[in-house]
C-alpha cells in the first residue's frame, strides 16, 4: 500500500459524532412528540381537520367521489387515501371515515354513508368492504376553490404527489363539528356548535374587531351537540369560551308521563348526552335495579327506533318519582364534557378562546378569498386579452383571413398577424385556431357581451383586492351563504343549574386522615390536626383504642375522594371518604360494618384513589408470598357493596400492597427482612381480576413481601423504607439496579434487633409528607426531607419514637396542598442533625 494512501480508520472516525445519550433521547422524543402533535392528533384551527380527515376528503375529491356522484365502496376510498396520502394503516383511516359519517358523532356529517356505520348503542361499523360512501354536500364546501391556488400544497409521503396543507374551508368546521384527540402530553376536546350561531358570531366579529367573548356569546349561546340533550348552567360555558378550558354538565332530556297500559308513571328518556352509549346506559340502570340500589322500578325498555331515542323506565305503583329521578340524574343521566379548545396555530398547539378560534378562521378565509381573487383576476385578464384580440380580428376579418391564407404554415401565420396587426403571441395563436364560423355577426355579438362581462369581473376583483372592506364583505357574504344553505335550529338546550343538594355537597372538601383498626373501628380526622414534626418524635395520640385492639391502616385522602380499599384476603371495596364519620383525634371511631362489609380477620392493606385513574392504566398488586399481578382499572368500575375479588390467593397468602401503574413503570418489591428487587412492569402481563399473578420475588424461608413501589425510570424519586421499630431511610431508586422478576433482589436495609422487620416501602419525592401510625394509636406527620437520604445496606435513622411494646402499624405518603401552613413548610426545610446515620 502506498504511503500516501489515506488512513481508513481516521476517515471513519471523522464521520463519527459524539453525543450525550440524554440529549439525543430528549431531542428524539421531542421530534416524535411534535410529529404526533402536528401530524396526527390535533386539528388545524383553520379547517378543523386532522391530517387523516383532510387526506380522506382530498382523496375523495381527487377520485371524484363527490355528493353528486354515486356511492363508492369504503375500501376503495380507504385504499386511495392510504396509497397516496396516509400510510398509517387502513383501520385508522376507516375509523376516521366512519366517524365523519355518523350523525350522532358529527353535528354536520362530512361523509354520506350507505350501509352500517355504527350506532349510538356502540355497535361497530360493518367492514369497509360492505359499506359505501361519498362526500356530503357540506364537505365539498371545505374543498371549494382548492384548484385556484387558495392554499399551499406539500409533497406526500413518497414525494410522488402533492397534498394540501389545509383546506380552503368555506365552513368554520373546527367550531361546528368540534374535534377530539390525544397527543403526547396534551389532548383536545372541542365541542360541536350550531352553524347558524357560529356564522352570526363570525360576521359580528368582522364588523366589530374589538368584540369580547361576552359579546360573541350573544350569538354562540353554548355548544350544540348532535344528540341534543341539555347543558346545565351558563357559568361553565362562559369559562370555557373565555379560557379555552371548562367542564360542562350535559344532562339527558327526559319527561315523566302516565303509563297508559298500567296505572302508574314512567320516566321517558328521549335525548342522551353527547357520546353516551345508549345500550350501556340501559344496562347500568338495570344493574342498579338488580343490585337494589334503585328501588321502585318495575320495568325497563328500550323503545328507540329510526325516529329517535326512547328509553322507558316504568315505575311501580306508589313509587316515589322524585327519588327515582334523582338517582337517575346522579348516576346515569348526566355526563361531564371537558372542553379543551386546543388546536394547531401556525403548526404550534395552542389553547384558544372563542374569539381566538373565530379570528384565526376569519384570517384564513380572508387569505383564501384574496388568493382566489388574484387567481380569478389573472385568468380574467388573460381571457380579456384574448377577447380583445378576437374583436380586433373581427374588425379586420378580410385582411386577417387573407394574411393567414398567404402564410406558408401556422408559425408563419402567427408571425404575420403579429407583424401586420400588432397581435400578441397569445392572441395570434388563438386567432389562427379560430374557425371561420366564428366570424358571423351573431358570434361577434356574443364575444362583445362576454368581453363586457369579463371586464366587469376584472373591475370587481380589482376592487376586492384594493379594498380591505370589500374583501371582508366577500368573506361575510360567503359565510351567510353557508348559513342559508346548511344552517339549522339548535338541538341542545341550556337549562339553569338548580344546584341539586346531595350528602356530598354538604361535606366541606378538605384533606383528612382515615384510621382503621383490626377490630373494625374507623374514623376520619382533619389532616391539619396533625402538624408536621421533626422525625424521631413520638407524635401525638391518633386514636384511643379499645383494649386488645390495634391500628391496622392509616391513609391520607380528601373528603370528596372515591377510594378503592383492598384487603389482605384479596377483596376490594369502594369507599367514599365523606361516608366515614369525622371524629376527634383521640376518639376510638365507629364500627365499620355499615361502610365496609369486612369478614372476620379481614383488614384493609391498601387504599387507591380512583381520581388518579386513566383509561389505559392498571392496578398492580403484590402479595406477601411474592406474587405480583396487574389488572386494567376498567375491571374495577362496578364494585358491589359486599366487595368483589381483586386477586385470587393461595392458602396462607395475603394481599399486602396496591399501586396505580401506567404500563411503563418500574416496580420495586420490598421484603420484611430488608431485601428489594426492581424490575420492569412489562415483565408482568395484564390479567383478569380472578387471576393469582406471577412470581415477582423469590423469598427465603420466614421472609415475606412488605410493600410495593412504582415509579418511572426518569423520575428522580427515592425509595422510602420504614421498619416496625420506627426506623427508616431514603435511597435513590437508581441505586437498585434493574433485574428480572422472581429474583432475590438486593439488600435494601439492615434489619435486626434495633430495626425490626420492614413495615412498608414507598416511592417518594422530596416535597412529599409521611404519615406514620403505631399499633397503639400514636401518629406522626413529617416531611420526607426529614428522613436522611443514604445508600442501600444501611440501618437508617429513627423516624418515630415508639414505646417498648409498640410497633409501627401503617405508613402513608402524600403531597401536601399548596396552602400548607408556613410552620409545616419550615419544618420540612430544616434538617434534624441530632442523629447520625448508623
């Protein structure tokens, strides 16, 4: 090899770029998130469409499946869309097509479907090979003038075709049809509205640019759902329009009528809240009747047909109509619609007020009309130029014909016409192509008439482009035309909130501590009763226990929380915090038999707040013998008063802890002898409620699982470990290397005569607070920061000073509210230096 040859190693090294893994992961995730946000999940504020809907409509436009054509197989439309514009799978495209054809999903459906496109009962649409579709007339308004350079185009996914970045959208589609979607870290839920009201508001905004949201609400009263029903109260609507976010209560339309066949009355439901499943509604009412929660109902019938919804709740003779009606309202006939007016503005997601949504749409229409006018003007001027040439040719018909006849060929004829008569290239080319029949006097009159029309059109277009007032006038006229063509009456009524009072309304919303003993005494105490202290103290008396009784459970909650209480026997019960009697700090409590139907020897070992649930989350459970199981939260939606099975246990095993996880968490199991194992949640497949689970931790003889903790790998949390003699420590989760489940794990804390066995483990953040309670009823609350952060395989520090015969019974961790008093905050920030780590 020549000495002058380049060093291959050096050449390759020059192309290698060193980057930090965390920076690359961060940037890649941001790129992915923005791709989902802008390219899939959120609508554009201008046309109200997500890319998949826009591509479906454009594909239908390109293949001529308009409102005037015959219906085309849905599979053909999906295939065209997927092949040319949207390579994300046919099921996603078909689902979007189906929704655009459902009159109960879209206020103004954009697709005219033929066949089974689903129902309000939740029935799925037929397969795409069985259904047919074409554009609805209003959808064509979204695409009107798209060929006139009114919007920008970009290359499709394979650079073979061009697709629109946005549609011209002669209809304010985002407001009239709404939109919903979930992106990365954000979601949108724009309610549908009445077209007539939206157009009136838009026209008012054009005439009054300084109009406020309150002014616009004179026209846009509230959302207008395709299924009708009623919006309860105006204040939530006002908040949603002024801030872009709000929670609307939507109530079914119903009335009470006399039963013609039987003596008695019946409640007839005729309209449902938006997106409520009618079949599921009937099932849930029937379940309440069968479970005894709803009394006085004799029969339940779904008499709905093509003319509308009619669900009949027939009452027994002498039944209290008001009681049944109130139960139906509280449990079944009202839903909350969470308004999130999030849309893409110049490619960025923004939460928009009512005025901002209208203004962005009007700005878009103004630009569309301007570009269309420029396009039409250029074409009109070209046509006028040709007509001027034809008129000039008619005035010199004999000479023009003679000149053309004397020319050797067409090129010569065009050149001669330009030279002799001063025609332009375009005029000469047109005259050469003219037929002799066009030289008649009648044809000449038609050309003169057309020239006058084109000249007038040029003047009109120039006036539009020269005057902002004229341009906005066109925008208003076209909006009024949409209102005249497609506008209709409001379907959703607005009713005043009469403020139905329930037991829950009478209970002030506050943080409380709930204490439960082994002999089933229960009470709640305001959390503020227990002031934050330094670690190592004795705390205060939290319960005056009956002789022989011990504290079994303590947890922090809000009076309005709905909780799931899991027991050592694998049962789960539903618990409303406000149903637990409030008592003083030193009170014993009341019998829990009327709140939790616990068996002998059954005790609560874990509490989960249902407010924390998301649809795609799981309840992950751990047993003392080392088994782990996770089950979808949806499986716990209907819990009987006597409880339901949460996990099947083998003889001698017991449920010890439950955590809410998202499918991507990391789990830590801690044993009573101080071992801990960390593994990925995905190692535990999701199972049903009756399953036992899989082995999560291998235990030595005499050892048992003490608790379960869950956190994400990028969450800077610590593992808090507390022992039965009141000692504990915090250790960063990163110090517990990830392993496969069913291992022995690593040493977490040294147990022995001083510490005793491990009582609980929790994943904690630095600003959390800890509530610990002993079997004898002593309770202490302290900031997590009070407990030293030290490594694994250490003894820890004293968390709570217990008596000689006392043991730590339960520990709960919570994040204090913002109004935590200054004394607590001060205590959380001070370090206790009286005791060193041993």
